[in-house]
C-alpha cells in the first residue's frame, strides 16, 4: 500500500541554522517524489521533485532533497533557514497520472 | 510554471445551501483534476479524481451526491457542496496535471476556505 510518513510533526529551528525534514515512503511502483510548502490559509507550492536521474535534487528557495532508494527516504534540507521559511511542509509520492499521496506534514517554526 | 486558479478563495454560506468551487488550469490542458479536503493542521485527503468528459471517481467514504464534481472541459472542474452543513466546513484544494508535459507533476490551486454557518 502507498503511504508517506513524516515522523516530525513540529520542528523548531533558529534562523540561520540548518534544517532537515524527514520523509519515508512506501510505494509499489517507481516513485515520483515531491516536497510542497504551504503557508497558512494558502494552497501548496512545489519546492522540488524527483522523477529519475541524480538523486540529489535542487529546488526553489535554497532547498534540496536526496532520494535514497535503500532507505525509502526523500529528506528535505536547507543549509541556512530564513524566518520566511516558517510554514507547513508536505512530502508526497505518486506516479504517472495517479493522484499524490501526502504525508501528514511537518510544521516548521523559525525563531530569531 | 503552470497555473491553477481556484475560486472563490473563501466563502461563507448558510446551512442547507449549496456552494460551487471552480478550479481552472490557465495555461495548460488538464485531463485529470483532483479534489482534496484539508482539515485544520492535517494533511490533504483526496476526495475524488475527475477526468474530462467522464464521471468522477470518488474515494471511499466521500458522498458523491453531496460533493458533485463536473469536469466539462480540459480547463475547468467544479466541486459543488450540496446542502452544506457545518461539518462540511473545511479547506478544499484542487490540483491538475498537465498531461501534455508527460510528467507526474501536479499543480495546485490556492484553496477555498468554506465556512458553513
């Protein structure tokens, strides 16, 4: 069965510190993996995606993620967090024309 | 990137009335659109998948007679919440796939906050 696990419900980091948000997935086929960010009351903005090829993908706003097939993981990282990065982050998996399966989200709080 | 416009962004309606939410792909043809519901501080739950020109496929537990989905064109899908009740209050988000790009990326609308009073 398809599933996405984001083990961290809430993470707090200091501005300027590094960030890693964890994502593990279970998917029967070759997965397409995504990270989305959602600000309060807003829709979802795509940060980055992995379809194939280089397992380290670069996204917008300085984010990157690494696909590790052996660990079924797709963790999101950023070397230096900005206060504007405070939001809810969702990892998702899908393939082809099917819908996406979302994790439960990780809320990021950035303290000055 | 591709743009999906969802309208309205928020709506307040009286219990028992119906509300229509529109989802438009502005610069691409979306053969498939998805409707999600998001409860406060929770993830997105897929309600239904709509394909242009055919009936929508609803997820288990979603009442098809209550949440009417129409996908009459390649750029427009609508979700109508019929006889709305306070428990239908939620954040509804649509997404659309750009079939012409041949990729699995889905583009999301801004969401609609529905409040039923």
